[in-house]
C-alpha cells in the first residue's frame, strides 16, 4: 500500500492526478500540500479542497508557500484558467484547510512514520525546499520521492524555452531539493515535460472518458475544456497532456516504467535563456553522484487505464 503525500498546485492536471491516486486500490492519499504555482495559493488551496470533496475522502489540506523563494516568474493561468480549474466555478462547499503550514505538516508526518510515505511533488518545489531547510535529513525519512519537473534535454514549456514550468517557477527551491537528494545519495524519480509530450492522450481516449458520464468524469470534462482548447489553438493538436497524472502513475505502479536512466541533474539559476533549465549529465562526465532516476518511457495503455479508473 502506497501512502501518498501530494504536494500540488491545482491546476487541471493536478486534479486528474489526485483523482487517479484516490481511486487506486493500493494507495492512500494521506495529505495534500498546496503551493502557489499554476495559480496563486488562494486558488490552489481552494481547488485542493474542492477536489477532496469530489473524491469524497477525508484528506487534510495544508496551505504552504504562496510565492517562490526569491523571484516570481510567471503562472500558468492562461492554460488552466484564472481559477486553476478551467473557470467553471468549482468551489468547496464544506471543507477548510488545516491550520498547520504545509512544510511543517510534511516534516511532522515524515518524522511520525519514517520510511512509510511516498512524497509526490506535482507543483513547484517551494514547500519541499522550506522543509529541507528546517530538516536536512528529510530525504532519509521518505520511502520514495516522485517529482514532475524539468526538461531533461531543455525542450521546455515556459517563456524561457529551455525550462519546464514547475522548475522555472521556483528554480532556487528546485536547486535546494536536487542538491539535497544528491547529498543524501538517494534518487528522485523524475518525470519531465518531454516524457509528458511522448505520452500524450489521444482525442479518442478523451472522448471515451467523457462517455463514462460519472460525477468524476463530468468534473474532468468541465475543468479540462479550456486546457484542451489551448492545446488546439497554440499547439495545433487535438489531445491532452497529463504531466502530473504521468508522475502519479509512476508513484502508484513503479513497474509501469519501461525505460529510465540514472543521471545527475542540476538546476541553472542564472542566464537570460538558462534560468530554470535542468541540466542533465548524460555522459556522466562531471563526477557528481547521480540524483535522479529519469523516467523516459512508460506503458501508455496502463497509464490511460489508470487515468480512466480515476474517473469511474
């Protein structure tokens, strides 16, 4: 049984990933840690609470950091909607966030049950970086650490074309996190934007999910409409990309991975065209300890099945 702590900035694909996790028979969602990212913290907390009501599970939501550690770069409201969930009006009816800060909640849970929790980070890494500054031994207290972030050959999705959004939004936080796992000698299970592009979800699969006509599938259809229109208009494709669900699939079923490479990954902090870029030592030339297991390929049919299971 995977016990999941999900650090998230909902976001349409964050919502999809949480639905997937909540429906998996061998997983428990222990907490949602909200962070500013796709949209501001006020929205990501509210959206996390709304998602918890959709999944009808008693999952605590903790509000975390509202801004990056150093410089605010950009959000992704133009993709996810100004409210983060497609601007269709989903708001929590009864749920409220816990009083404890997300970084403190993460440390408390890791210390109460060392080696039991898998941390899945599907937003900027600000909360995790703050937790690491408070307790540098956090890596050894987690069972696994799965991250959606980066572009391992620098084909990004931000105004800095070499950088992926979650890393670019707070590169200093990402630097703290990647360095911490290198120092610990552990491996981040990294699912990057380029892997997301290789595992796009065809329109016919999306239509099959819409036809399920369940409360969860209707929620998915509503919140994803604006994102699908963005993909059609600006990318010229009639499909969806599930970055966060892809990371969640790896967290839930590690054997879904069919190809991966263990390498050292660092985060660039300066430069007009390189800030937020993830630099991968593919040739293993720098002599540094590998800190990432880079997920390159997964079983797409199983990935789609996991997403569909989350909508039933």
